[in-house]
């Protein structure tokens, strides 16, 4: 808590310096200020680990909400949590299994192989098999709620949002974050989703081991491979990039359109590339949607909406993006805004295939997010709009588009089966 | 079982059952079928029995953790953490007694019944610190480092205070408290922070320093 207060104070100081400089020189560099504030906030979040780190990650992927300077800092969060001491790992094992890790496994490496968002992963072997053992920081679930309570006003302040307008948003994020501390649920989701996606040939999942798992520990097979970002930024040939990209697209299309439950955490740390296969590592964050919401949401892919404002307005009313209390000029403003967003966000679906190698696409999305953020008319509008379900769906598409852009992949993007527009 | 162990065990049992020590040595011996002579050959008073109860707990824990297979390779920090986690694990059997004895105690208070408890802890802590000094993990600070075991004892008592107030599931927050405070403490004794703070204090309060030395 003290650390958070410290960050608040430092952010405040930066503002003072900023306005001080503005008063002297008549102008100041807003990007520069954001950059410095972002690094203060980031530093604090990474010191705190656990809940706030998770929130930082969450914000870092929803970059449309964040000015680019924040996004850049937050994106580093997943790599920089300090590790649990080995005695605490032993303690957790004794508490959960009644045994030391070296009694459960033949070998167990005392140093973590890598950090996970609310835990860390150790490498272990038993009977000739190699395992990845993910251990949760003790007390995370307990402190998450109170941490979020402290982070929330700071986040609202930074993002310039009104609490009551985003209450549903925060409730949804809080629910998903709390769910992520539930390793038993994660094990169930992982087992279910990996068997429901088993027919996707280029996607691999580790085998999960419930006999060595419980509500603070998850054990799965150790997966060899290259971290996704290392692969994407490396010298991989175009046809391999396309195949990995296609695997990623098909994986999400199947989950969202067929299963209606999906892995909602597409950030590079959750994937490995092995040969021409993509390994999916973490099912901590899954989101399920009902078919009614799915139908309404993907009705927006109808190309006719871009040219017919009346139909677009009707679709927006169905999702409560337009409210009955809106004035005609507010309606007009929102419909125009929605058309611009739609034109951009639905672009990959338009021609049955899309080349994510064009960096202009992602930067246009960032710019749109930045414009919306600065849009005073939009921020002046009252009321909760849209469905809280869209948060994680948007986040998933945003993450998917980011990953594909990083891969510079060309992928086939057929419309979801069952959606026929006339 | 020898008389000493019988006495310690019966005393612990009585304390658990009645929430208070036996009233007199006489009544206690009668219920045990021992003579007062047998009792006083082992202990000088009921208080010293209680001191043995708590002291032997700590002594046993210290012996158990330091005989572990990985102990030899552990740093001072990991040794201390291992002890504390063994303590919280073992405390599940002692929680009701601890609430009886510790919950109204200030963390710095040092009542007679904790005499052996404190001694055994400090002996253990001295061993941990000597190990840290020999590997360079803890910086040598001359006379100042004589205070380290006492500082660790205050920390240990703070852990107990935290544990007794902890309402989290399986007392997980106490584990986090231990992890974070030990990381902080060892970061401080490893770096020059203490020296700088000491130097500053000496500079600001020369008269106070004069009185101390």
C-alpha cells in the first residue's frame, strides 16, 4: 500500500513539474510526461506483484484504453516479477501436498524457470518425464480484492474515466482476475478446451496432471519451443509465419464461434512455437459467452452496416451502445464513431484473407483508441454502455491482431460459419 | 518416558484443557502420580516447566530443519525462511496455546515463561548469522552485529503476532508476510543502508552517541 501511495506521489510530482515547465516555457511535451508517469506506475506495479501486476498486464493488453507510453511500460510487466524463495515453494508444497517437492518429484529445480503472472514455473522430473510446475504466490487470492480497490482510483485517474460509467467494466475485470487465482478452475478449463481443440493439427497443448495439481499448484508437461515474441522478431521465413498465424487464427475462430468459450489472454508469453506448431500454455483467463450475445456481436460484421446508418443504429441499440436517452446529435456522433471503428476492426474479415504484415493496420487501431480517449464528446456522455461481455472479447481480438501483426502473417479469415449476410 | 518428559507433557495437556496452568505443584504431582521430590529434581517451579514447553518446541524445530538434506547448501536467508515456514506449519498444533499466551503480549515483552523459547531462538539465529557472515551474505559490522539475533527475535515475535491475527485461508497471508519481511531485512543487512543510517544517526545526535558508548 505504501508503495502505491509512493507512486501516486511521484505521478503527482511529475504533473507538478510538467505544469511548472508549461508555465515557464508556455508549452510542454505531453508525451514526455506520459512516458515518465508510465514508468513510475509501472515500477510500482512490478514491485507489488500479484494482483496489481495482473492488472498491469490486463491494461497492457487493452492498449486501446491506454496512451502508447503507458502501454509500452506495462507490456514489460510480465517479465519482471521477483521470484518466490525456494523455502516458500517448499512451504506451499507441504501445505498443499503434505510433502516436499522432492518427495513428489524425482528432481525439482529450486530456481524458477520463468515467472507467471501470479506465480512462477519450476522444472521437475519424475519417472523420466519432464514437468512444468506452476506455483501460485501465497495470499494472492486474498489480497487481490483489496489491491484492486487501491489500484482502481489510480487507474481511473490515469485513464480519465468516471467510476460509475465503467463499474460493469471493473466488475468484469475483477471477476476474471479472481478467477485466475483459482487453479482448480484453470485445470478444468485447460483440460476441457484442449480436448475440444484437439483436432486443430497445428495447435499443441501440454498434458495436464491433476494428480500433481491442486488449488495452488498446476502441473503440466514441460513444452520445448521458442517463445512467441522471439520467434516473431526472429528470421523465420514468410510461409512459416503464415502457417503459425493461420493456426492462431483458426484456434480463436473455433473457440469463439463454435465453443463460445475462449482463451482470453492472447499475449506473447502464453505461446511457444515448436517447429510449425503453436503451443498454448496458460488457460488462467477464459471467457464464456452465450449464443445470443455472440449473434448480436458478430452481426456487426455485416458489410451493409457500413453503408446503412439506420441498420447500424439498430444493431447498436441491440447492444445498448445507443441509449434511449441520447439526444439526436449524440446518436449521430456515436453512429459515426462506430462506423469508423467498424470499418477498421472488421477490415481483416472483408476479403476472406488479410495481410497483417502492414504495420499501418495496428497503428491505425492505436490512433483510433487515442482519438476516442481524447474525444470530449464521448467522455462527456453519461451512462454505462455496451455489454461487459465485450471487454474480454475485444481484448481477445485486440491481442490476436497484435500477435498476428507481430508475426507479419498472411491469414485466411473466413466469416464465422452460420453468419450469412445478404 | 522419563519424569521430565512426563511433566512437560502433562503440563501442556493441563494448559490446553483448562486454559490455565495447574494451581500448585502438589495438585499437579498428585494427578500425575509423582512425588514432589520427583518434580523438584527436574524443575524449580511450574513457570520453569512452561518455559521448557515453549523452549523445546523451538529447539526441536531448529534441530529438525537443520538436519534437512538441503540445509548445507542453503544461504542464511533460506535457512531463516525454512525455519519460519517450519514454524508456521507446526504452529497449527499450537495455535490455541499460542492464542492463550501470545495474544495479549506486546511483541517486545519478555515474560519468564518465554525464557527458553527466546534463548533457543537466539542460539539458532546466531548460527544462521554466522553462516551468513562466513559466506559474505551478511556484512560484518563489528559490535553492531551482536544485535542481529535480537533483531531477528523481534522479527520472529512480529511474525507470531501477524499469524495470530491472520484470518486468511490456511494462514497464507502469514507466509507472504514472512517472505516479504525476510527479503526486506536481508536486503537491508546486505547493503550499506544500516551503516549509512547509523552514520547519519551518529552525526545528528553526537550527545546521545556519547552516552551510549
